[in-house]
């Protein structure tokens, strides 16, 4: 759609990379704001965000390779190509890797587990919303063919290997809008009295539900496992994890309301 933000001769700045970086910085800003309001140490929270981003990148690449393992086994050298390096990977793989690392880091640094995760949840949602705009610009993660008035066509040969001159569901925009709404809801809830784990639980339930539905409109080469794709099964598993957070939070004492007025 618009894969190159700036192009001078052979040099260019990819729109995808800029938007992903912007999403990370925006999400970090939101997480830092909520962390300060929750009385969490700023340095440890910042380090956690950076380390989780690195773990997420590795996890996304790993899951991408696992999902297409037969192809990579036939051509192992493909793992080290520029195409693999530039690919976004599988979001759920990145999220799971970041989530596992976050749990380890939080305990290692003796941070309060549930309040820390709650502080990060809205930032993850807004970061995803901006990042999906990058997917739309790059032409990756495209949708199925459709005849709807808001269908989109990709025409840039430089974009990801998206089918050109076919009207497709703009699933990247579907998810971007949904993530923005999730962020707004979570941020509002974070400013109210809530139990520890409530915000991260809401995020997992809401995002997993959205992702599960959107997968029906997305074109991908994943093999089905029963009636659903691998991504949908992962979404259902994370939904159950989110529900467990909500149930556990229901038995805990409510955290104090966060006041967002500036001092």
C-alpha cells in the first residue's frame, strides 16, 4: 500500500519499521505513565519493556519458522535470508515469548506481578494498533478476497507477496481499530479501582476474541487443526489464561484507583 516512507535512490526507510518503532515507543510511554501511578520503579519497568521487545522479536521469528517448518527443513538456508529477517513473524509467538520472559523478570526483580502486568496491558494494545498500520502499509498479513465497498487493492510490487489487483478484506485495519478500542477501554479501566490482574485479564480475553474472529477473514497458509487454524487455537488458549486472571483477580483485594491528574 505504502511500503516506503522515504526513498532516495536505492536508499529507503520502510514504513513498516517506522510504525512498529512508533508503536513500541507509544506503548512504552503509556506503560511508564501507568507504572508511575502504580508506584512501580521506572528503571525496572523500562528495562522490562526493552527486554520483552527483544524476546518478542525472537519468539515471533521462531513461531514463524515452526508454522512453516516443512518448507524451512527443505531449505534451511532460508532461515538466514533477508526475507526471513524482514518478516514480522507470528504475533502470538512474540507475545508468548515476551509474556514468559516478563514473568521471569518480574519475579527476578521482585516487582509485584499482577500490578506490573496490568500497567503494561494498555500499552501493548496501543502498540499493536499502530503496528498493524505498519502491516497494512507493507502489505503483509493480508485478508481474503471480498466484494465489499471497503475492500482494498495492493498495487506495489515492493510490498510483501500480497496478491496484487485483487479486492481484499483490510484485516490489518480491522485489527488496528479493534486494538485501539481495546486500548481506550483498558486505559479507562486502569484509572478505576480494580483488582490485580484485572487489566491484563481483560486484555487477553478481548484481544484473543478479536484475533479469533479476524482469522476467519485473513488469508494464510496455516494448516487447520480440526475446525480452526493454529493461530485461532493459540487465541483460545490465551483467552482461557485471561479468564483465569479475571477469576483470580476476583478473589484478591482491589487495588487503589489510579489518579491521572498531573502534579
